[in-house]
């Protein structure tokens, strides 16, 4: 196994096990490297039930750095999953600048007040025009890519999480965001957690991965584990697929510097 760059910790209040359990599981599965990328603290009115507080951030960093120094049989990286939310761009920039992360995942979880991947708000999909929702979502992803804050764009089409998809696909709707990712030299995350959800497929879908490959966008791999058993979730089949599409390498990061790992 290669790398898994999207692992959460109990500090986000919706993941189980201690970080060391994830490390042990990754070693058992023969991983070369894993990265923790827990949800970043935000100002208190933004989704506090799904993230650590700003006061817990040092605990997160110390916890991961302690594992880094204690385990020599696997590389461990300190990442962070950062929400793109226009109002708080300066806030997250400051948190990122004040700490030494190996990499920063950028994620869109909210369109205004609507938590798009939170099942509390799933009814919103029934009330809205799906094509319009996808347009607004990918426009937001595009804006996220333009901030230059992120090394990686996480779960590129997470808007499909609950299975609501435009009838005629959404490659065209998403292309502008993909091209913006390319223009800003950002890495695209292949996130297997979609296979555990009603979306029933990896984020992003095959059509988009093919397009990303055409555009020569580099990729990385993440399971979005919220439980130790999810580390490397369906990675074998996903890696086979990526190779078939033509990908030969994955991105890895150290102190925000990108390098590559061969997929073969
Ligand atoms: Zn989470
Ligand atoms: Fe996320
Ligand atoms: Fe995540
Ligand atoms: Zn995530």
C-alpha cells in the first residue's frame, strides 16, 4: 500500500479510536505513509459540532508529531482539512500560517448556511434544482482553488454524497473548477469515502478523473477515515483504476513541499 492522506481524529467529535489505532492499522496494511487531516477549528458559529476548538489545535499537532517521532516503520504526516468559506478565508489563512502543517486539504462543506454533506440538511436537495446546486457547488470549489491556500482539493464532487446527481452528468459543470485547479497547480484528491455513502462511487467520478488526467492534474489518495477500519478503504481497486486511466504517480507533501511517489 502507498499513502492515505485523509485521516481524522476523535478531536473532530465524529471519529472513533485514538490516532495510534489508525497508525497501527496502516502498518498492518503495509502503508508507506499516512497523513492525518482533521477538520480545522473555525470561528464558533461555523459548524462547531464537527471540529476541534482552537484551544485543542495544539493537542492535535502534538499528538500527531508525537506519533511521527515514535513510529519509524511508517511515515506520518501532519495535515489539516480546511473548509473554504468566503467569510473565514482570512481566519483559516492565519491558522495555517501560524502552524507547521505538511499539507493543507481544501474542502467545500457549506454553501452559505447549507451543510451540503451533513445528513441533517439532506432535505435541501429535494427543495432545490439539482443542476443549479451543482453549478453553485463547483463555482465555490473554483473560488476555493483561486485562494491559493490549498495544496490539495479534497473530495472534489462531495455534493453527490447523498446520491443526488444531475441526470446528464456534471463534467461540463465541473470543468471550470478543474481547469482552475490545474492553473493554480493544486493536487486533486481521490477520496474513496464516497464508496461508503449513497454516492456509491469514489470522489471524483471516473469521468472527472479522466478529464483531470487529460489536464495533467496531479493526484493524491485519501480514505477520509473516521474509524481505524476505514484506513485504505478500497484502495487496491482504486489504484488499479487510476493506473488504467493513465496515472503513474501520487503526490506527497512535507512542510508544504510536494514530491511524487510512483504508483507502480
Ligand atoms: Zn469528518
Ligand atoms: Fe470533508
Ligand atoms: Fe475528511
Ligand atoms: Zn473530508
